[in-house]
């Protein structure tokens, strides 16, 4: 199976809204609209697409950090630096 990683074009970014609703269920619809109107223009959103049409998405700020925020917290705890 072939995988392709790329940044979404601006017109494609709204397709990620269901993922954000699931990941950040505490956010209001008003905030989500604000975020997509004002912030995603400057933010890159990575997508990994597979030949079978499967797609995985991540905002650039999460994708650039191995393990994301949770991975960083676990690393600090393992090193005795966690809160």
C-alpha cells in the first residue's frame, strides 16, 4: 500500500472539522468557526493518504512534536520532571 504525506490546500481544510469536533469536544461551534475562519489560514494541516482512500490528518503544530503533547508529558514523567 502506498502512502502520501502532504499539506492540505486551503479549500480542503474544512474537511478536518469533524476530527476537531471529536478531539476537542469542549470547544463550542462558535469557537470552531472562529478557528477555521481566522487561524487555519496561517496553519498547515498535514494529511497522510493511502491508496485505498484512508486519510489521517494532524495540524502541523502537533505533527512536528513526536508523540504530541501527551507524548511529551509521558517523557517528562519518565524522567522525573512531570508535575
